[in-house]
C-alpha cells in the first residue's frame, strides 16, 4: 500500500500472488509500473478496504498513511513496514527483502544482481566543467543531492543546482533565485489533468529560455531498477 | 487638503511601485535593478522584466480595482460595511475562476478565466444587492454576504477537491487568501481589459452617488436613475473584482479599509472618494505585497493574511460603531 513497495512487489511477485496494489502504484505520473501487471486490482489505501481483501501480508512504506497501517495491525493483519530507498544501493537490498517477504528469493536475486551489474557498468560522463542541472517541479520543488533524483543527476554527470542553493534533500527554490542561478538544464515532470497554479508556475515566461529535459515518468520517484532509465535519459540530454 | 490628496496618493503609489520592483529574493541595489529593468539582458533583467514588473503592475491594478469597487458599493448602499470581500463577491469570483481552470476552458481560451470570474462576481453582486434592499441595512447585508461567501467558498473547495490534479486541493488557500507571487505578463494582459472597463463604469457613478447621499427621492428628482446606477455598479464591480480575483485570488478588506481611511479627507463626498479610494487601494496592496516579501521572504505568505490582519480589527470597530443602527 505504498508507491514504492507496490512497484517492488509487482516486480518480484509471482502471478496471482498480489491481492491488490494501491492506486498510487497505477498513477502514470508517479509509478514506472502504471501499466505493468494490469490484472492486479487497485485499492484506495483505506484500512477498511484493505481489511476486506483479507490479505496474508500487508506491505506498507514507513511513511504510508499511519492511521490506516496502525488500524490494520490492531485488526490482526501481518503488516511489514519498508523504509523508502534512500540510495541506489538500497534498490538491490530492497528487491532481495521483497523477495524474502513474498517467498520469491530466486527471482528477486536475479533482478537485484542484474541491477547491480547494470549500475556498475554505467560510466559517469567526465566533462569539465560539468553542466548545471536543476530538478524543478510544481510549486518550485527541487531535489537535493541526498535524494534519489539528486544521485541520478550526479551519475548522469551534472552538478545539482539545488546543492549550490543549500538544499540537501529537497525543497522549494523561488522562481527569482532559479533564474538568477542560470541553470543549463531544467528537469520537469508530466502534468496532471485539470490544471493547477502549482504546475502553471512551470509555464512562467521567465523560464522559457532554460532548456528542459524529462525523465521517463515515474522512473526516479522510487528506488526500482527503472531508475537506470532516468540516468540514461539524462546522460543523453546533456547539452 | 482635498486638492492635494490625489497627487499625494499618486506619489505614494509611485514610491511603493518602485519599492515593489526593487524588493525580492535577489538582492540588487536600487539603481542596479532599475537599470536592469530597462536594458539588462542578463538574468537580472529577466527577473526584473518578467517577474517583478508584472507583479508590481498587478499590485497597482488590483489595488485600484478593489479600492474603487469598495468605495462605489459603500456609496451606493450608504453603508461602510459593504465591501467585495466581505459580501462574498471575491469568493464567488474565485469560484468562477476555479471552475474555468478545472474544466480546462481557460487553458483553451485564456480570457475565459477573468470572464468566468466576472460572471460569478456579477451573480454575487446582484444577489447581495437584491437581498440587502435599496437602503442596504447592515444586518441583511452582512448576512447575505456570509451566505454568499460560505456557499462560494464551499463550492470552490469542492471543485478543487474533486479535481484530478493532486495539487489543486492545496490551492484552496490561494483562492481564499490571494497572492501575487510568480505572476507573469500573461496575467496582466488577461486582467487589464476587464479592469479598464470596470474602472470606467464605476467612475461614472460619482455624480449619482453624491445625489444619493440626499436620499433616493431627492436623487431621482435630480435626474439620477437608481436603477441604472445599480446596473452600472453590478457590472463595474463584477468586472473589477472578477478580473482581480481571477489572477490573484480573493484579496479581502482592501475596499473596506481604504474608503474608511480616506472618507474624512475627501469631505465624505462619494464622487471624490472614488478616485482617492482607487489610489489608496493601489498603495495598500503594493505595501502589503512588499510586506509579505520583507517579513518572511522564503515563505509564500498570502496577501490575504496581511490584509486580514489590517482589515479585521477595523471591521470589528465598524460593526461596534454601527451597532446602534442595527439593534
């Protein structure tokens, strides 16, 4: 019942093993696996709904809606909390742990070791000076060097502007400050339907001069093997 | 005194306009930033022209609109509590704006955004005038305002909650409190035509409002048609408040505070109060927008917060003073 654990579970589980995943796991803007395993139904992350599914095991993220998780524990379900992946090394470790939880150790091991060898095979482009990139999302939210997206920038051969502006995990960068810093590349995400002021910020004319790049949707919101796709996309986007 | 008032207010607006241009996240000197505004092609020029200039211009335009609308409504209803924010016109305009954004209409035709806000604002003005009656008794006026703003506010929240966009829900705050941050010239251009029409309509009301101070019968005897005035007031207020709200959210209390502060200086003549109140509104909105950037530069403090801190105590004071009349 968490965006990241949903994706790890869909990668590792045997057919028929997953009773349901959360709607977030099916959100095309957040999940790299929105279309994968379409036979698995979704749930809305409410305790009542999940209890009614009578699962043997509930896998939650450690930041997943706590009241619902506590409720499920009180109701006697077996709930495992998995912390979010914070580094690329966590990806393989969490794949293996998911394999243990679902009794799919060999499949998980295969995915994890393939990820490790792919990651090791990546070469960080060694241009100097490194181009300066910034992740800029709705509301001016940016990813710092400690975040997964920040590590992706690093591996794709960029300096992260957010680090220079003092962000470590992530936070907002005011529009004026971003313009003054003159980034070489701005990485933005997809848009939701309906429209919002938060996203409209990215249409501000003052940003029109900055080159933009996208990573495959959902590829770097979680530590899954799909994050390699984000690294490759950004390496190719280098100005 | 009265003769000097308008030039003095205009000077104040000009000074605050320059202050608004030179205050922001990017530290830059007065001369440096003003030079960049004209000729700078570096990032500072971009910041000045594309971020600060539209923000300052919108501050002036919105202040003019809200100050003028407040003075006109108070003159027509002869009630110091009549104000677009309090009687729910701003909330209704916000509902129109939110609907046009969420239905995707404003993305297709940008002018639909202020037009929808205008439409809903006109409905609200009409409703409030109808409920308050020609004399605009305080109790009926306030009750009508509460009803209209509660309904419009609830519907705005509902629309934003139902939006497929996960960010929309968080923007309830913006639509209820208003902010000028990160607006661009796009917003200036879509708001300006509606505002100009609104200013034109409301400024023609001056003579009629003066006549109305003598009572409705006397005004009609002087050749003033209250019915025509009412129509002009509805359209003018809706155009001003609708356009302002469509680009900056509902900013309350401007039309309450400013006419109150300036009424004595113009000798309580509604026709003189209209332009004075417009300039005063511009000064107040600019000052408040400078204040939100000075006090907590790293947070997007909403303009409505500052306005309410200034406006709410005055509102309470006015209610206390009119208690004798309503009870």
